[in-house]
């Protein structure tokens, strides 16, 4: 019985010590979406990515236009089919059909490749920006002694009350003026 009482006292002491230690830890929060949108590097990355994306879309559109021309040529040739020219026209139609299938295959492959290239370009452009923002948040957290910094732009934070909003401090660390506003989201 004495062991149970000693164990309960030790457990309660550890619980209270842990609660006291946790109560002393400083908490902060930041809206990373606001931070990222205020960074000039993000605006440059967005512009570069949109340019790259438009180039890929233009190439794919040119391939699709070529395919559409072949389909139209096939349909026009098919309209000229008669008993008199049946053998010649069928050979031409078969040739056009093979060309269309080849174009469709190349278009599919080009679309897959474009998606892969877009993913790679996105990582290339945005990863350094994310790293810079993360490094600045970490530096401010260490300087100010925060044990936890919560990102309130993420859906995992259901409620917060208290802690310090370090957005302005992180912006200052990155050299972004506190009065600069985020660029409006591009309209689609």
C-alpha cells in the first residue's frame, strides 16, 4: 500500500512539474500565407511559373491544332469517297488515320512530360522561397524564445487565443516593410 501511495505522489509530482514546465513555454503564431504573399521572391516565382506554364500550354495547343487539322482533312477526304475512287481514297484515309493516331499518342506523351516539367519547375522556383520563410520563422522563434509557432493559415489550427503574432517580426527579419500589402490573387 505504501508503494502505491509513493507511486501516486511521484506521478502527481511529475505531472505537476510537466504542467509547470509546459506553462512556461512561450507560444506564437503566424499566418504563413500572408508572409509568403508579402515576399518579393514569391511574386517573382509566381511570375516565372506562370510564364513557364503558358509556354507549355502554347506548345500543347500547337500540337492539338495540328491534330485538329488532320482530323478535318480526314473528314473532308472521307466526303469525297465514291465507288470510282474507293481504293485510292481509302489508302489516303488510312494514312491520315495513322497520322492522327500518332499525333494523339505524341500529344498524350507531351502532356505527361509537361506535367512533370511543371512539377519540377514549381519545386525549383518555390522551394527556396519556402525555405527562406521557414528559416526566418525559426530565427525569430529562437531569438524570442518560443517553444512553438503555430501556422494559423493551416486547417489544423482550430482555435488560438494568446501567444504572440510574429508575422511583423518575421517580415522585418526578411526586410519586408510592415505596410506592404499582399498582391491580389490572380483571377482565373
